[in-house]
C-alpha cells in the first residue's frame, strides 16, 4: 500500500515536472518580439513602438523590426512571443501581405500567438474598415483578411485627420478615454492618450470573443454609448489587442511648436504615468513579462 501511494505521488510529481519543463521550453522558445516595419508604417510610430518595448519588456525577449518577406516566410512562426503592427497606413500592408502573409499571421495567432495592432494595425485586423467615408480624397472602404475583430472598424473617430497632408496636425488630440476593464485602473477612470486618425470598433459589445477595454469619452449625450477605443480579441488559442489610440507615443517625442501641438503635448505629459501603466497592462495581457 505504501509503495502504491508512493508510486502515485511520483507519477503526479513527474507529470507536474514535465508540465513545468514544457512551459519553460515554450516560454524560452517564443522569445522574439517582431515589429512590422514594411511599407505604410509611419517612421515616428515605428520609433515610438520600438522605444516603448525596449523600455518596458524584460529579458529574455529580443525586439526585432521585420519586413513583409519575413512575414511571408515561416521561420518566425515558431519563435515569436508577439507580433506588433504599428501605426501608419494599412493599405500598403495589404499590398505586401495579402494572401500568404496574412494567412501566416492568422495561423500564428490561431495556434496561440499574440498580436498587437495600433491605429493602422488595428484597422488592419478588422473584418472590414470604413475610413473617411464620403470623402473623395481620403475614403477607404474595404474588407481585410485577418479578421481578429469580426466587425467594422470605422474612423477617423475625430475630425481633422488627413493622411494626404503629412504635416497636418488638425486630427491630433490628447483624447480622453474611459477605462472599462477591472484592472489596472478603476472602471470608468478617465485619462488622456495620444490620438491621430485611429478608428473605433462598431458594435464590439455584440461579439462574445471581444472584451471592451476602453472607450473614447466624447461627451456626446445623444449616443447610447461612447465609441470603443481598445479591445481584446480571442482568436483560436491566441489573443489580439487592438487600439485606435497611440498609447505607444512618448509625449516627449512630440514637437513644442506650433502652440496647438504644444498644448496637446502638455496634456499628455500631465498623465503620462497612466499611459505607461496602460502599456504595461496591455503587454501583460498579451503574456509578456514587463518591468
């Protein structure tokens, strides 16, 4: 009887040890964080994304910028902890990644991978987008292939953004948002984050695989609810977090002129600790270890 008990304990111990080792091997193997840097990615968005990751992500991750050739290949599928699609313009992403590139991204997330889409990277991960509808200069209405968000992303949420005029600042905002999840802030806590052309997730509450994390706080009583700004999507075994806001931007990277931009910068700097806490939380939700 004692031997049988001991054998049972040994089997349980061995099973636990094997599980621990397998998890450790998995975590060690999936050590790269890839940041897409192909055509369409905004240089400043890319720089801020990489700088944020470098400041927050702990060892043993390696942060790498990659192009479409990497994504169209398959080597990255086995050693990547997170794929980040930064801000910019998502139509060039489609031009390079339609077909096998997007299929690789879907397979990666389906099998347990993690995806972070910021502004253009969030539009890109929708079922379809409507951008600047009825504006003949700017309109983009099209389906997208990733479909981590199974609905429509519509934007810009705020007026004034014009991607044809890169020096335009009229679409920039220190946008007020309202937090909707149970951590790391109190529910409905309000704070500001940098906004420049991002969209919102239409009817996000209707999809069971979607968790609403934050809303734009537009102060428009006529609406039943403020537009959704940040979501978490479950897709197969994996997770995608999509943000219409540029939470990756360090306010110090914004210029001090003209006065309109200086005012936005000042607003963002006053609540920069909330931005950093938000970024840490989103990365943690994606399974990363942060400082």
